[in-house]
């Protein structure tokens, strides 16, 4: 059994929302924890390693689309915008966009503060004339943008098909919140993964090297460390399954044996075969993607895909609200 790597009383310093989500998630049936809590520093590092795995096609495919479409994107959005990236991570695709669109400022938003500061400093060095204004926060909740970009036109950047991690209601809420933050006239460049062969999808989320498995299990290690929990890590295994009815890959942590443990001093038990649902990755047909954007207040104005139509980059605009069709 893994011992919690925390001193007495240190659990009280944990993020209170993290604590509340974990305790509520373990009390649910079926159990579930929001995917945003994957991204402590170690989780962010593991996710970047996932994107390098040969089975994980989304990053390579989207990056190639972005390179090919960069000039066309720049022509549509024009120069001088503030690029606001939601869930920036290591910002690996961002330089392609920044070089193309000639922005006035770059605002990366990420929940992992240490990772955010490192990647922001790296980008500031690469673009010395660009105003880089990192914001640490959970973009699923309302975020105030820096005052320096208040009067600038905005270009939201939401790559990686991260929108797929949310159910439809949450996705719509997020898109509406983005519209509210960025303002009428803003544009949004968003990546959306397409529906494709089940075996290819499941391989992408269960790579042979076990990196995605380590990423999933790291959530339990974080709970042990930050909440003083005693979860036996070796009692769980990673599972990635395709849910055809909901058009999504689901990631679960499955108990391989009965186990009892505490989280923040509260007792819990799980039986062999039960799971903790940790992530969804929804996939979209072309019409699904456009309908979702419109439901969130965004009008699609252009779209780019790879030759095999495996992934799409969609440019949408926050047009003035219409009271009639």
C-alpha cells in the first residue's frame, strides 16, 4: 500500500475544490472524478509524453493541419489580436499560430501553475516582442482576462480536441463562457477529433508503453499525496473503452481486488471490477461539431482537415446575437 507523502495537517492545504470533487466522486455510483484534476505537474508531464506516443495520432495530425492552414487562418483572423489559449499546457502548437497571425498579445490559461510558468517563459524568449500574460486558473470556470488585452480583438485557441473531454451540456456551457470572456466579434480556433475505427481509438488511449496508464494512475497518486489518502495504487488498472452509443472513449481506473482506504480521513471501499470514471474523449462528425459550436454561441466560418478527415480545425466567430432565424 502506498503511504501518503504528506505531513500531518498538510492535507488541509490542498485545493478545496479538488478535495470536494474527489470526495463527491468517490461517493457517487458509478464513481467519477473530473478529468481536469489529472493535471498536476507530473500529470502535465505525462500528458506531453502521451502526445509523443506512436499510437496517439491527434497531436501529430492537428499540428500538421495547423502548419498547412496557418496562412489561411492568418488571412481570416487578421493581425493585432490577443490570442487567448484555453488549457495551454506546454504550448507546443502555439508557436505555429503566433508566427502566422502576428498577435498583439498572448494569454495562456492553465490549471497547472508550474507548468504554465515554464512554458510561458519559453514562449516569451522565442517571441521577445510579444506581450505574454499567463493566467493560472481552471478555464471551466469564469476567468477574468488581463486588463492589458481588454480593448484588443480576441482569438481564442482551444486545440487538442479538449472540448471532447466534456459532455454536451458542459461543452455548450464552456463555449458560451468563452464567448462571454472573448466578446462579440472574437474568433475561436478549435480542434475536434473525428469518429473513426474503434481499434485505432482504443490504441490511442492505451499505448503499448503504458504512458496513458501511468497518466491515469497518477490521479490516485495525487489524491494520496495532497489529500492524505491511503489508496492502494496496485489495486487499480487503467482501462480505455469505446462507448459507441455516446461516441466517446472512456478512461476508467478499475479495481483488480477488493480494497478499503481513507481519503482526507474518510473511509471508502471498492470491490473488484468496480471502476472510477476519470475521462471522456468525445468524437464528432462534421455536422455534430458545427451544431455544438452554434449551440455555444459560435458561428463556424471555416474548417481545415487532414487528407483522411481524421481531425478538424474549425474557425468560428462570435457574431452579434440574432433574435430571429
